[in-house]
């Protein structure tokens, strides 16, 4: 699952450029956030990452295996996360960044009610407040 295509839109130190050991890659990912697996009944299809920007801000990230792309997993994942936070009466801001070369991910966040916060040459930051 941890292929160069899957990690291409991640921060530079998490991009896979060769035959990386998946456990070491996952450990680097877990150093910066809580990592949850995303599974369908048969297999691992992706990861959800949640980091704390502050006490009232969550930094959202997700990535999916290539065979899962375009199948609605990201939209379902983000909707489920937001529903979970609402059920817990969590109040705060959820922020997600998207690189310019990944418009499908930006579409997921916009569809989920996120708004554009800022844009730079490398990508766009989105946020959603008060679930």
C-alpha cells in the first residue's frame, strides 16, 4: 500500500522514493499524529491521521491505496469523522492541507463543508469550524 504514488502528496519526509520498509514509514507517520487504519471487509485500504494543532484544532490527513482511489472512501471517511466529532459534542476547527497536484482531495473536503483558508504555490489549506 505504501507506494510512491500513494505517498507522493505527503510532506517530503513521508514520501516514498524507493523500496521503503512499511513499518519504518508508518512509525514516521505516527510520530506526528494519531494513525487509524481504514479497512473494507477484505483488506486495509488506507489510513486516517489526526494531529493536534492546538486544544481546539485537529489536523486531518488521509491516504488510500491505489486500488481504493475514486471509490468514495475519502468522502465516507471525512463524513464519518465529522459525525463522530458531532456526537462527542466536540467544538473546534478541523484543518486539512491539500497539495495543488491533488484536486480530488480538495474536492472531498469542499464536499464535506470545509472552506478554503489559504493558498500557496504548494497547495491549499482547508478548514471546518464548529461541527
